[in-house]
């Protein structure tokens, strides 16, 4: 198999590991690296046995694929340059600072028939790989992250820098993006004896919804459309199930 010629743009805290792994992976030949800090670029290049390039455009003419580990604010411009040259891109998360920029890169990648991958590595965390087969239709996910402030990635807020991992894991566990709208969950209840129904739902925003209904002695049918909070005997609406289905 032909060896893939690779490069790394940005060799700071994370980029150095991209360079190290490309240099050691079978099927990869690390051609060179680019970094705004010339001293840092030379240090990492010497460590992994790669060349230093001063210009991204020059590097792109020598490689098939690159990792982009530059500051997030530079992701869009750098990735666009790489994709426009037909070079495959692995970009560190988050892909860009805005959805519009991300959409532009996706469109460009398709037009150039280039691979565009985002480094959401927590999906491949051994703990997640072990747990995922046992998680079905999650209704509530609570994420807590406890770590010291590193001083890195200060060009974006904590949501884009760290919480993006948690949001991506939720999407992976739920099997897709959450859907809002009427009719996502519908339940029909039938009875033929007097009975009280108590329904307690906690939606993904942490809001608690309580619903109580006393069925008449003569029996009947109640249709519950899960989509907004309700009180008393009003059918439940706007309860949001991330997987698009009612709990089993």
C-alpha cells in the first residue's frame, strides 16, 4: 500500500502528538510541520524527524493529508486552504468557531472530494467504547468535568473548548441530533377500572414535569402527546426524547 504523505499545522500541546503519531504510524510518512513559533517548529521537527516549512501552501504541495492543531480561531481559514488544494484534513475540535464556517468547510470538502474529519476523540475513549453497547435510548445525561484551568485555547469559550466533547458524546449515545416538535412521542392509555396516573418527567434541560389524571370508573382512552409541560388533566406536550422515541 502506498504510504500517505502527512503534515501537521500547529505543533503546540496537541499538535506535537499528531506529529509523533504520524511519524510512527505504518502507512504514514511525516513530511513536515508548520508552526507560527519557529523555535517550537524546529524543536518538534527534530524530535520526530520531519522538515520545517514556513509556508502552509508549500507544505500542501508535498502532502496528501494534514492535521490542523492551530488555535480554533484559525481553523476555518487554514482548513479552507488545505481543502481547496485537495488535501485531506483532520482538524482538532471544535471544527470552527461558527456553524456557518463549519458548513462552508463541509461543502468545500465534498466539492474537492477530500476527507474532512474532526478530532472528537472522546468517542474512541476505551471507557466509551466499552460502555456504548450497554447504553440504549438514554433519556437524561449529566456531564461533569473537573479539571484545572490550563491557560490554553483562550481564543474561544469553555463551551467550544471543553463542553464540545460532552455534547458530541451525547449525540453519539443518542444516535443523532435531538428533535423537537409535536408527535415525537405518543402514548395511548386504556383502562376499565378507576385508577390514578402519576407521570413524572425530567426533560434534558432539567425541567421537571408532573402530570396527574384520575380515570373515570367507566373506563376510556387518553392520548398523551409528549411535547410541552402540562398540569392537571391536560395532555403532556413538548417533552423531548433525544432518541426520537418513547422509553421502552
